[in-house]
């Protein structure tokens, strides 16, 4: 989808939203947070019935998805209120904290879980990349929709690379 189409959609959504009701964007964001929480609950229930049905990486991905949906909700709330908000910075900061926690947990449990050195190094590098993403987000011009979109595109590329890596690990693709 081009930037022009995204901007047109944004302006149309703002113009169509009644002033005395929540915008469709905000309603969607609230519903999406509920959906992501429900998805995690279903996965946790499945893992309780049959232990380790879903690997830790999948569970961590679901938790990350909840964090992101909550950030998007806060962004929608602030937009609704007309307050400036650097969603890229908050997303990057929270994901950095999440990556740091994953790495710290892996270091702490490396002997118990027999974490491979390569896996530990991968988690360390992901935490470092997340910290660099925070530094990059701090430099975004909030008045530039193009800069925000570019930051989001970079994050999507990283996410796709991570998904491919996970698929290769479990043997789904070459």
C-alpha cells in the first residue's frame, strides 16, 4: 500500500469519525487488544492440556503481540485526544526491554535449559538491535508521516526476517 493511500485513509477516517463517539480506529484498537489477549489465553490453555504444544518462541511472540497492540491502543487514544505521540519510540523502547529480559532470562537459565551458545548470542544480538532501534526512533520527526512509515517498514522487514528464521529452525522452509 502506498504512502498516499495510507494518508488518504487516515484523513478519511478522521473526517468520518463523529466527534461525540470513539473513532473506528480507537474501537478497532480496543477490540484488537482483547483479541491478542484471548489468543494468548488459548495458547496457554493448550500448553496446560498438553505441555510444550507451543514452543516458548511462539508464546513469546504472542506476548510481544499483546504489547504491540496495547501500544497501538495508546497511540489511537492519544490521536483521538489530539496529543502528539511517538508510537515508534514507545514500541522500540518496550520491545528493547522485552529483548533484554529474554536475553537475561536465557543467560540465567542457560545451564538448566542447555541453551546453545549460538542461541544465546542470537538473543544478545537481538537485544542490541532493539537498543539501536530505540536510538533510531528518538530521531524521528513526529511531524513527518513518511518518517514514521519508514520506521514501521524497517520494523516489518526485521519481523519478516525473524519469522523466516523461526520457520527455518522448525524445518518449515529452506
